[in-house]
């Protein structure tokens, strides 16, 4: 996945309280990273490839857990 | 807007700088205040939207309650089914908590561009299929 320039990432939140999201990231998301979706901060607990990369784009899926509201 | 801002949009992956410039020429910029509704379910629409800042919530309006399906952020596309089936909007969309900034493309302008340059049409339609596959895979995982 290191050849990708952009990462399109599917985020699903544990517990089902939050709907999850799809966003582009400039860097590959890693387990332990924090991500903000619409004002909510989540920590990534798992990352996997969702679809094979194409051109400059990698297509990933990340599972995450709610941490706090964004400042 | 220049073509560089479109290069990071997966829908336009694989297009040359010249093709991106042609696309940029038919894009209009639009901003939406926090929580402003952008698309209403079961209405007609001929625009495709690309998020270049902020986020939106995609939600289904039921008889008594609504359900948020997904939050879409930077680089994502919505309203794209208008390019494919010209049908009613399948869900409603509103700006997220911070509002959003969008590029808007009218389907007529897009179709005219594709008819004049079928290579652009092929690339974008291929990417559109990939985007729909991605959203389907996301939805499958979100429902587990």
C-alpha cells in the first residue's frame, strides 16, 4: 500500500451508535491513529484493504472506536 | 478552481491534466452552512456533488424518524446516481457540523463533455462503478 498517494477509507465504528464514514486521507491510516468524523474523534483499532489499489489511490477499511468530541 | 484540486478526487483518477482542466471548467463551487439540507430524498436532481472541504451526512427519512447511513468527507462524491439512472434521489444529504464546500457538476454539462471526449466518459464511468462498489462494501461492513 506504500505506493498510493491518496487513501480512500471506509470507517466503521464499533457499537453501532455512530454511522461511520468515508473520507480521503493523505496518509495511510494506522492502528492507534485518531480520526475525526463530523466532530467526533475515534481511534482506529483495525485496518484492512477493502479493494485493490488503483493508480494513485488505495482503498482501505478501518474499524474504530469512539473517543471524544472534537475540540 | 484548477485541475490540481480535482486530482485527489477518486472519481477523476487516471485523467490527464488536460482532461481535469476540462472537468474543472464545468464545475461550480458551492458552500453549505452547518446542517443545511443539500439533497432531498425522492426528489429529482441533475447535479453531482464533490466534497472538497468539510463533510455531509447521508440519511434516510422514514415516516417517524430518520437514519444516518454514512458521513462523507473530503474527496467523496454524492448525487452520482443522477448520472446513471436519472431517477429520484435515493437519500437526503445535509451539511455536517462544520458545514461543507462542494464542487457541483450538472449532468447535462457532464454528458456533453463525455460525448465530445469519450475517453473522459470511460474513465469517469469506470471510477463511478468503483465508487459504488466501495460504498456497497462499506455498507456491508457497517451492517455487520
